[in-house]
């Protein structure tokens, strides 16, 4: 057996302390291993590191509320509280056909949304997976890719989008343009009934770009910083709506970018469209963020625009940035600090890094690696597969937590299949308990963010619904219950008045509703310049 951190026998730590290696029982193939007792001892340390007391949660909520207020007053704050120029709630009667393009943390999605009124809609969509390379390539390439996907979608769904029998003059030679495809479709079997636009007309597009963008108008947005592991150069500080328009202009597409929105704003509007009790929207996915409806009179930093102070406007909080740089309020463990320092954006998105799906698996992996280094776990086995940053998917935490078997067969499966490692029952119980601690902390911190908005807006007594979306909220077992428990820990019994529910598709449907609201507002001449 080579002498390495994975060796068996005894290990002397730099502190001089010697760790004995424990041996498995026969049914565990006689490999040396840690005993259940040792794992339970270790667990206690992690319990105290990852557990948030109600008192601590209340302190975080307080600081959070103050940060939100500050972001509304002054421009350029860490939590930027971005005015979105989405004015007030939808009526539910918005109708029409809209395109939505959704650049999230993991996928690119193109949707065709038909709003039917009465809170009803139909949606046709295609998803494209984004590669890690695309996230780091020049921004212009990224937007070119978006425009190409949009074009493919339009060409594929041509019959239902563009009216048949296009004007021959519109047909170009290369045969790849929309106009040409329209003519081809006209020659085909389709009747062309129900087409959305006539040749020469344009279809409104809502672009859901889920990164912090400072907006001067609804169809503009300067990228403040990339988040969620994106790093495409040549994009930060630039108007991404304009970059996308430029990419779009390389194709002959009958599309007009009407609104640039954040996924949280879309979620807020879409959830309210179907459930008017919704007052706040949150995303717990690859990233973590919230939006809510604010009184314009409270947004001091845009007072100079002269917008009616009695109007309401959605605010994209970008709360993932809470406690960035200063690190005064959030209880970070040594593992959180490593996640932060090894990320492409050290010091930024401090709140998000403790909560979102992008990071939870990595936090757990770092704990495991430390215990391997200390000679506590996987003795005598080759653990090199765990050395790869981000190899431990947050989905593994969900699976471990939901394993219904006494033997924790799911946990066995994860470690043997993905990491070629054998585990003892004690280790498996430890891993599951660790997943619980990390998942629970994420949910309780999320509750602090929600509580801060509730407190700021005075929603506690009357209560409200919080539309929530994202893989963590939708797939992580017990996440919503833990958020609700957290709200009770912060507010006492009244915390029960705040209830999260699975949101409507904000980036698709929400984006379409906002495009419709914007069109109606502009047609009516209300704040036409924003
Ligand atoms: C990140 C982005 C934010 C987005 C959130 C959820 O925090 O900065 O804009 O809303 O992820 O996708």
C-alpha cells in the first residue's frame, strides 16, 4: 500500500497527534475504517459549525433589512436593489403571443408563450444546455449563440409563428433566412392558420437574463458582474440588451427585444398572474435571489426620474450579494471560505455561496476531503476522484437526504458509482447527516432573506404568498418545510402567515407577461421613456 493520505495503519498529523486506523467488520470486507463512534464525534463539530440558532437568524434578518433599505436609497450598493421598470401587478387579462429567451445558470431556453387572459397561457419551448466553455468565452459569442438558438427555434416552429405565403420580395437567396423558410412552409402542407405575425411585423421578445444588470429603461441593462460561475470576458459593464440586439441583427429575424428582465422579476409577475396573494418571488437554483413590488416613493435613488411616487415598481434585489466583501453578518465556515476563495469571483455573492445549488455539493466535498486528509475517511482506498472541485453534485445531497433504506443504499450507490469508494454504514449516516446540516442551513438563511423583505414591507400580519422556483426549492427534500420552520423561528407563530409555493415559470411566462404589460404601458403613453 503506497504511503499517502489514503494509506492504512496509523497517521501522524502535523500537530503530532497519531490517529489509529479502524478496521471494518467482516461484512465490510475487512478494509480498515473509522468506527461509528468516531463519525458521531466528528458530526458534533459540524453540527455546531453549520447550525443557525433562532437568535442568530433574527440578527441576520435585521442586518438584511437595513441592507435592503440602503440599496433603495443609494446607487451602487453591494446589494443593488435594482429598479426594473416593471410597473405594478399584472391584471391577469394580458393577452397575446410573445417570445421569451431565458439565459439562466445552466440552460438556454427559448419559449413561445400565448397569453390567453384569465391567468391562462400556453407555452412551446426548447432547451439548450450551456457548456462550461460557453460560460467563459467572449460575451459576443455567447449572445451569438443565443441568437442562433432563437433562429433555430423560429425555423422549427415557423408554421405557427409567421403567416404563410410570405411576400416573394422578402425571400432571400441563401435559403436559411426566416423569410425563405416562410416561403418553404407556404409550399408545404400546413394551412398556416393561427400564425402569430404577418410578414413585415415583429414579435415582441422578453429576454430573461438572470444576472445583475443596472437598468435605465426596461429594454436596457448594464451587467454589473457575472455570477453563478459565468465569466465571459467583454461583457461586464456593457449593455447586454444592446449586445443581444447586435447578435440578432446578424440574422433575418422578425423579433423586437421589448423587455430585459431578471428571473426573479419574471417569477414575481407570473406567480401573481395566477395567484394574486403573491407578493415576493425567490429563486433557489444555481443562484439565489429575490424580487418584490416596491412603492416608487421609497426608491430614493430614482427620484430624479420624476415617476409618479404613487406608482409601484418591481425591485430585483440581487440579494445573493448580501454581506459580500465585508463578511460581517453571515456565519461562514472554513469550507465556505475555501469555496469563496477558489471561485472565479472571490469575496462576491457571499449569501448565494452559502445557499445556492451551485455550491452546496462543493461545501460537502470540502468537508469530506478534510476528513480524508485527517485520515478519518476511506482509509486504504484511492479517493482521487473526490479531488476534483465541484465533482460532488448538489443533487447527491438531495438523493442522500431522501434515501429511505436503513442501509442507505442510495448513498452506497453514489459513492461506488461516481467515486469508486466503499463506505461503512457509519460513514453513510455521517454523510447524510452532513447533507442535512448543509441543506438546512441553506434553507434557514433563505428564510432570513424572505423575513427581511416581509419585515420591510410590513406583510407579517396580513400574511403573503412567496412564489419560489429553482432546483433546490423544487427538488431538495424538505427545503420548503425548513424555510417555513425558519420563518417561525424568526417571527414566532406569525411566521406561519408567510407561505412559499411553487412559482409559475417566471423566465418564460413571466417574461411574456412583462412584455405584454410593457407594450400596453407604452401604447398608453405611461412613462414612455423607461
Ligand atoms: C444569481 C443572479 C441573479 C439571479 C439568481 C437566480 O444570483 O445574480 O440575477 O436572479 O442567480 O437565478
